[in-house]
């Protein structure tokens, strides 16, 4: 039973790490300007699937979200601006990304705590076996 908990928590750690990576990438690129003749940065979203039986969760894929056209902003002083003075920015909401970041961080911490507790249980079982 403890081995199952360790394996399941390990898959949770992996999923939350991928989620944190995607969110940090989204936040880092929220103000990335692009020329209007190309697509804007698109947010990354982690798609997760459950494992078979009690085997945990897994990353199925990383999907691109949002409008590839992004938001067109008039910034004539921007070196990437077109003839009309426009550039593209990603259509990403910082508040939503930060909220998801907190949830992903707490999920990662919870799974790490399960791994710590499982390790403590293993150590206690080894001590009992030595006595």
C-alpha cells in the first residue's frame, strides 16, 4: 500500500512539474511582442489523463491555447511595429495564470509531502525489522 502511494505521488509530482513549467512559460511570455505578419505566443496547457487502476496520472500532451492572432496593440515606437504602428501580444490573462500557478504549486507540495511521509513509513518499517 505504501509503495502504491509513493508511485501515485510520483506521477502527481511529474504532472504538476509539467504544469508549473507551462504556466511559467506563459507568464514569461505574456508581454512578448511579435510582428503582425506572424502569430502571437500561444499559452501552453497541460492535458492530463488518469492511469490504469491505481497507477496515478500522466501528461497526455501539451496543447496550445488562445487565439494565435493574439491582441493587436498600437505601438508605433516598437521596433516590431508594422506600417500602421501595430504589434501582436499574446491573449493571456495574468490573473488566471497566477491563480493556476498557486494551485499547481500547492498540488506539487502535497505530492511531495506524500513522498516524505511514505519515506518515513519505510524507515519506520526498516527499524521495526531490525529490532
